C-alpha cells in the first residue's frame, strides 16, 4: 500500500535531507485548535501560507460541511469542503480547486497559497499549489480573483486568528466545533510581505516525491509565523523569531505527534472500514487511532493505512470496553463485510479474539476458518494494552497482554499457510481491528491519546509505546518500511 506517487507524500521512503520531528494532532470532536486573539496587522496585499496536512476525517463530517485549516476574522478562510480545497481572500473573492479531491488518509499533503494583488494578471494574484504543482482549474464559488492592489484581505488584520478552525460568533472572536478540522498539521508557515514559490518550502527527491526542506532561513516578515510544534508544553510557539505565539484551545502535551511527512506512521484508514450497519454507527477519531462502534447488533472494524509482506512488526491496542474484539493482521483482497459474513475484512486473516469470557486464536485462509482455544483463559479487562507482534519472515505471530506473552508464539501450519498465501498473491498483511459495539484505540507509535508510562520505542528509536516491542520488531512507519518492509 506504500506506493510512491509524484504528487503524493506518504512519508519519505528514501533518506530525507531534512527531517521533521513533530506534528500536532487536531480532532474536531474535541474542539482542538490554536488562536491569536489580538494580532498586529501586516501586509494585506502580499503574503504566503504553507503547511503540511494529513487528513484523518474525509468528506463533510461536521455540521457546517466544511473543515477549516485556518481562519481570520469573518472572511479569511482556508478549508476543505467535500474534500476540495478552497481559499477566501475576502468576502466575494473565493478560489477553489474543483478538480482534485484530497481523499488519501495515508498521505501527507503539502499546500501553498501565495498571494500578491499587485500582479497585473489576475490569475497570478492567488496561486495554489499541491505538493509543488500549481492548480490551474479554479471555481470562484460566486466570487473572483482579488482586484488589482486589493488590500481588503481578511488575512494579516487585527482580527481573531485561528489554526485548526475558523473564527465564529457575532464578533468572530472564537472557534466553533462545526468548523474544526481533524488531522495532523506540521510546518505551518505564514509569510508576511512576500509571494513565495513552493520550492521555498519543499523539493522533489530522487524518488520523484515532493518532500519538505528546512524553512528556518525564510524571512517571515514582521507579522509572519512558523509553527513546527516542537514544544509539547506550548503547541502554538512561533519559531520564526517574531514571537507571534498562538494560544492552545483544548490541546495538551499528548497531542504532539511524531507522525510527520518525513516519517509517516500507520493509522486507521477511513476508506477501509467494514460494517454491517450505516457508517454512522462507526466513528474514527483521535488522529485516526480510535475506532468506536455503538450499534448494538452489528459488527464493524477498520484496517490500517500500511501493509507489509516481510519483516517483523509491532503495534498496541488499548481496550476501552469489553465485548467481542478482534486484533491482528488481514489481507484486503476478497473483503466482504456483509451481513452473512461480517468478520471478513479480507480473504486471509490472523487475529487474536477476546472478550469477557476469554481469548483465542483465529485464522482464515481462502474462506476456511481455524480456531485455537489453547490460550483461552487470558481474560481481557478494560484498560488492558494488547501487543501484536507479527514475524512474517518466520511465519510467527505473538500477542501480549500488558506486556506478558499470552500463551506461546504461534508458528503452526495455519499461520504459515496464511502468510505464504499472501506472499504468493503479492498481497499485503494489514493491521486490523474488529468489534461488536466496542471502542478500541490502536497505537502504531506515531500518536496515541494516552500518554504511555514507559514511552518505549523500537530499536531504531521510532514509536511511543506502553511496552517495549520484542527484540527485532519495529513500528509501522515509512522509515522502518524503507529498511525492513
């Protein structure tokens, strides 16, 4: 699933010349965002925004139907609506790309909006780039490009400024949950007084992938700012040198993530959920790591954004309530998720099932199921952390409950058959969780809403886990995939 594309950044597969260490996780269900209540006015004719975003909720999940990346006052807006990106210079001057839907929950996307109303050509007054490529098809949404030397912009004013939402209310001096975004942000740059090119923020690497570069040398202008989210105690710290710091709204240290464009981590894939009931019964949140299912009479589940076919891999799951749960790896080919076969996220699966009555193994290859009750008796409890360790090279899978091996590692014929079948077809093993009216959180290492007490990482120093991965096992992230995948 980790396929490189020219205009998609799924994390730097090859060694990057510049590494980004941190991002911030924003969740609209938690009303999380940043703000400056009383900024100073800057250059309202000429400015540039640049940011990297990994979207974790697609479509229009909020009541307004729009998820705002940033906003200022009543009319300064950058947003996604129906998965299209739009920018509002001021009232009546909206520009939106209507050809490209940004619906890849596995990918980091780089967006640049470069404005200069002094340009004689109207199409040069607002330029929008995705991963270094300028979009040329614009829907004006009832508006137009800004007028020549227009300085009525909603941006770089003294109005309330937000990142992660848009100002709302009678005086537009607060954020609103109907406008909040869900996803990860990093390298959020606002340049006051210059219309810059995307090459000031990124470059194409040897693999043909658009990747970040060091932006610390940019002249941000007096009212510019640079948010790299490197301070867990102050997410809104400005690293431009201007001290144009933002305040945090409902954010804490746990919201700092290591999932970045230069080391992309696995998360739940919104496009890969399987259910028996309408999607409203299933909700993915907390940076696409937490899956909730409230329907009392149906199965649901989700898969990860990364698949593997060699190596040794580890992730964790935290139990929030006890009903029937399934944790493991699956192929995605042949997925059904129908009422008659609700457990099938793929033709071939290996999982550890559990609930109030105990736990058990389960394998399915080409529709033939085999269960193994040898480990029944390890009863899961609310708050338990389950570790899943897959060794594809030696056809072994192991499960841990609160750091203790549950039974013994399984290397039986069924597991070997599943892995060999997947390898023979060129398919991948993908992390998955299935449940019956339950809530579960998967920790792949890039972000978790729960602060691990041990903050354990793998041997390469990647991941943030409650328990140390077994020796030789690694977190599912692109730097590890490049070495072992």
